[in-house]
C-alpha cells in the first residue's frame, strides 16, 4: 500500500529550518507505522525527531487505498 506524509504547521517549519523537507516529502513508511511512533531524520547539520500524530486511510473510487501519516513536531504524546 502506498503511504503519504503530511506535516502539521510546526513540523513543516522544523523540517524547512533543518533542511529536511524534501526528504520528508519522499519518505515512505510501512503500514506497521503506528500513532505515537517517532521518526528521526538525521541531516547534514541537524537532526529532527517527529511523531506520528495521526493516520488515516483514503480510498479512491477505484478501490485503491493510501495510508496518510501526519507528522508533528516537537514530538509529544499522541492523544488516544
């Protein structure tokens, strides 16, 4: 199944500041990725840790499904 990353506003700002936005946009995580998991990207000069804040499935009219993972920064406990 295809996965797609979405970023909260604060995660986007952090990714841009750390020079990691392009890597995050290309990132493909597996279906086993769960809400509350941490995603750490190490850059040339700076690393950044994000948290999976939410996950949802989007099913198109032809039945193809895509898993959308929303990343947030700074990492803080996900609400249940």
